[in-house]
C-alpha cells in the first residue's frame, strides 16, 4: 500500500512554454551523440517537460481521469526513464498519470531505487518497485497482480479520479480483471497517448535526425561490403555492430532481402549468399535515445538489369510524387493517392499490399501517427501537421521476378513542406562494387 500521497507537481498547469515545440526551420541539426558545453544540443529536461505536458494535455482533452501505461515507449515518453531492452515484452514496468499529480512509476526491483537517485525530475515518493507476474510466470493467485491493482487504485483515489475511466495502452488479462474488480472503468488509452506523441518538439527532431545520420553511415558501410559471397546475415551483423558503436540503444530489426527473395517481400533476413547481379534491399530499424529510424535502401551487386533499373525508377517516381504532396494542412488520402493501387504492382488487394506503399509516424515507437496507406487513408483521412515526423515507403517488384526496389525516406513536416532527413543517396539505383 502507498504510505502517503505524492507531492503535487509544480507544473500542474500546462504552461504555453511547456508545450511549445520550439521549432527552428532554418536548420535541422544532427549533433554528435555526446553532450558538450560549447554548443546547445538536446535539452533533455526541456524534452521531459514537453512530453509530460503533451501527455497531460491529451489526457485533459479526453474523457479519462488517468492513463495507465505498460508499453515501454509510453513509459519513457511520460517519465523519461528506461531500463534494458529485455523488459520490452515482459509487462514488468508501468506508470500512472493523472491530471492532478506527478507520474507514478513502478519498475523492476532495484531500478526503482536507481530512479530515486538518478532521475531527479521524478519525485522519489512516486518511484515504486512493482511486479505483476512476468507474463504469468508468477501465477496471479500468488497475489502480485491484486496488490498492484490496489496500489494503482490508491493513486487514483488520492488524486481524486478514482471514479473516472482509466485509459490503458496494453495490458495482461489478469491485470485488467483485478482493476475491474476494484470498480475501475478500463478503456482504450492508446489513442490518447498517440495524440500526445503526434507533434514532435525541436529536441525530438534533433534526436530523430541524429538517429537517421547514424544510419546514413551504416548504409555507406553496406555499400562497401555488399559483394558476392557475403550473406544477408553478415550484413545484419556488421550493421548492428556499427550502430551500437555509434550509440544506438536498440537495434530493433534489420531486414536484409536479396535476389529472388525480394518479391514478395518477406520482412526478415536469412543466411542467403549474395550473388553477382543481385538486387538487394535493407531496412534499418534502430533507436538513439529512444527515437527510431525506419530507413530502406536498395542496391544492386556489381551490375543491374533493365528490369532492375525500371523497378527502381518507378519506386522513385512514386516516392517523389508522395513527397511533393507533404505539407501542413494536407491530408493523408491526398498523399496515399500518389501510391499505385495494389493490383498495379501484383497484389490482389490493399491488405496483402499493406506496408509496401506506406507512410507511418516515427518517434519513440516505430509506428506512430500519421498512417498513410490506401488501406485506410482513402476513407479515413487525417490532417498532416507541422512538426510531424514520418517515413514514406515505396516498393516495386522487377517484372521478371529477379528482384525488387524498396525506397524509404524519413521527413520532417516543416512550415514549407517536407524536409528529408535520410541522406544516403537514393535518386538513382546504387551499384555496389560495380563490375
């Protein structure tokens, strides 16, 4: 049981300065990965105030009294804390945010004590050790889930929102059942958190741009290493090592797809050996300070056929048309209309073609708002806003089935339109180790 109420935040009132993203469109900086005293880089305390205030603002705009988050991305957004990536699928961390107090964080064992020392932006009384069973390995009947639900209810009661609905992002069934036993009205909180994360601040954009700069360098390494005899998995290993050396805190996935595996796209990598003339594409999904990349590039090995060049040219044309439509006030259906219909590149419907001609927001998660796709955008368009950051992806299979082209650009929506931050050259098909 919580022994005493947490002190209220000095920033309960959402001040205009807290939610001002402080955009500076005259320059989009990508600094080094270290902090320095001789130039202004990311202001992490300003970043924390912005993210917490955006979450509070989104909560107040909803009909919820509180947010309960188990998703590591949302926990980091609200509390500016993280522990090992191993925790991502364990449901061993959670945070509660009400409109009336500081975020409460329950973390894995001694991590709570660590936060009390090293996270002064959180009030020590709000940092708790917690455990809800590690995906059922400690059975619910041993009482941990019931205890956690009661502690959450105590916070809601102390903050005066116990009778209001609670929005949850993701949750295990036993946890939801225990909350409901206490009379808590559990609702969907994912949409509220996605509302909060939609517009990025200057600091977030700097982190996203730095993350993209890391991948710029890795693609040059791939360009030099891509030759016959190398396996797809070798490229993945090399790229992963390089990213961690540069400061990545999570290499979430790297797709490496070559030759006949390019069509249809399998979204993975294997031990396939690269051969002369192969078309090969890669997607690097990684995070720097929690901010993610999704960044495809296509290469040919030594040489390219007319079918390969034609596929790449079409993928580039679709990309350029989509980029030209990005601006504040535009709608996602207008951008999605730049992409070909599924039937035009070999698929029977938009569901099977989903994520091949595609746009998706980037931030602390791989997929944020907006989602841009013929599957959903034509009937349910969303507005493009200044300060959004998203990736646009195109795909075109070679007519002879021997390969496919995949291009992806990450863009910042500025006052004047799209600013591309993925800078490894992609205007024409790159030929690695040309014969």
